[in-house]
């Protein structure tokens, strides 16, 4: 039980934690393990999982505040959380700038700032700082928290619409997504770019999770025909994504070319969104009745990571930059791969453990035992990180 008496769903934490590891691996250039994350085997990736879970978890963490304590209290709580995420975003960008500047001093042959797309900051720092603080400069590798801030800030509007009828929330979300597909409207990210995760499009998957969590949207019951349809679409994604499959036959190459010609991740391409829904449906069907396996010792490290999503994500992004610099300097041989991946993932585990310890504040009660596998702790609002494809 949590402090609020709510049972914590281990599925949310497990898959969020698994995605955190995938995100770390995806952001280390040259990492061999990047080739085994699920983005390499289908049309969707960890970003879709995170945004959906973020919406689902936000409904659990904040939705009851609107219902029990009123609209303005709920809005104030959302505003405070958005302010925290804003500070984390700025800190993450400046940390990236520091890491790149330090690398330039220590190993001048490595231009990691160019890889991260932040070299323009050093050319005009004064202008870039103003743009950074106003979210008009959003580097490609740092566009995660701004997305979450904006979709989180739209929750009060969703709750207000739900007072009329929950269907208004769903209709508004779908309409906004359709508008983006027609007009290609997006926010400027600086240097002639747009946001890598268009918040006006990605809000659809966020509010899909939010609406399901609130009970406004009821997923269809899994049936044999639906399971077959979802499985077939996952096989389609597999054929379109995996080179050794689509290169077997010219017809499969056409499938691959067609899928990528129509793919538009910044605007939440419908094919990727449908792939995520199919993957989620099949996964939930597969683990139904076996949820306790997610609290077994092999799964618990991922559950712990998922419970401390924000600090683990923050540290994971920093560690991925350091690991990328290490591989740029020392190469991508086996020894470097082992060191970077073992130390990086171990670092995430340590951050999760320390974060839980601090959150429990044992100094206030003379020492609290660490949360056990079967217990639930207060819900942590999740983030919506990306995973490089």
C-alpha cells in the first residue's frame, strides 16, 4: 500500500525502468547494446512507452487532487511540478554544456558538442541563454522534459473539459493531433529546427494513458481476432525494421521503404502510435495473471529504476554523454563497451537507491527501512524521455 492507500501497479514501474535502461543505451553513440533495444524490432520505441506511462501515472498522481481538493489546488500542484521540471531541464542542458566544455579541454580531438547539437550555444551564448530560458532553444538531445512540461501543464484544461464530459478531452486531443498532421504546426527549437517531439501531436499518446487511468477511455477487451490483428501488425513492424528480414525479398524492401517514407516521429506518426498500442495490448495479454513476476528478483532492479524515474533519467542522460565521450576517445572495443555499460547501468541503480533513501527521509523518524519488493510507495510523476532510433 502507498501512503494514500493505493496499490502501486508494478507494471508501470517495471516498463518505465526497462525504458530508462533502453534510453541510456540509445543515447550512447557507438554502444553495441543499442542494437538490441526494442526500437530496433518495431515501429515504436521507448519514447512512446514513456509518454503513455507518464500520462497514466500523472492521472494517478494528480487527478485525485482535482477531484478531492478542487480545481485551483490541482492546478497549483501541476504548476509546482512543471516548475520543478523546468529547473531540471535547465540543469540538464547546462550539465551537458559543462561536460562538452570539459571534454574539449581534456580531449580536444573530440567535438562532442557538435554531436549533441549544442555547439551553436558557444558561438552566441548570450542569445542562446535567453532562448533557452524561454524554451525557444531546445537542443535535439534535450527535448524530453520540455515536452513533458507542456503536456503536464495542459492537465487543468483537460480536467475542466472533463467536468462537461470526458469525451470532450478525447475529442480535443484527437482534433489537435489531426490539426498537426494537416498543418505540420510545431514550436521553434532554435537554429532553424522545430521540437523533436511536437507537444501538440505527442499529447495524444499522453492523454491516451491519462484517459485510461481516469476511466474515461476503456480499452477493448482482448479477443482472439484482436490478438491476431495486433500480432500481425507487430510482425509487419518487425519486417519493416529489421534489415536481415526486409532485405530477404524485394516485396519486404518495399514494405520497409513505405514504412519509412511515411514515418514522422516528431508528429507522432499514426503507424508508430498504432504499433505502440498493439505492443502494449499483446504485452499486457502475455503477463496477465503473472504480474507478481514483475516483483521477482530479476525484475526488481527495473522496478526500482521506474519508481525513481526523474532522478534516474537525469543521471542516465549525463552518464550517456560521459559514456559517449569515453567511446569517442578509447574506441568501441569490447573492453570499453563493458566498462561503459556496466558502470552506466550500475550508476542508474545507485541513483535509484539513493533517491529512495532520501525520499523516505529516515532522519525525520529515526530511520526507516527500505521499501520492500511487495510494498508500494507514493506515486512519482513520471517523465517523457526519448529514445534515439
